């Protein structure tokens, strides 16, 4: 088998999904929890891309440094716990 057969074809440029408006009329807590989950997912993906594959490697400072690197406001302790839970569950 040649080396060319082992390489993957180049990926097409990433195009973000079109945002949909959030449903109206829900309690404020729902929107807060929804945005917290989105932020935790973004941070978990960024950490996995940077080589953090175990929740033990993802301390609060590591998560907050990653947030600054990708341009997200520093997460709270609750969001950091959620990020670690997402990394743990992805295994």
C-alpha cells in the first residue's frame, strides 16, 4: 500500500451552520442553560483539538486559557465542570 493511499483527501473549507432564532417565551433560566451548554461544547471541542483528551488534564485554568485563545469570555466554575463532563463522556 502506498503512502498516497493512506492520506485523506483535503477537506473543504468549514462553513458555519446558519443560526436559527431561539424560541420565545421560555423562562430566562432556559436561555442561560442553553448558552452555557453551547459555550461548554465550544470549549470542549477546542480542548480536544489542542490535545486535551482526559478530563483530569482540563483544569479550570486550562479551560479559561483556551477560552481566551478562541475568543470566548472566561467560563464560570459551573461551565468548567460541564466542559470536563463533556470531555469525559466523549471517551
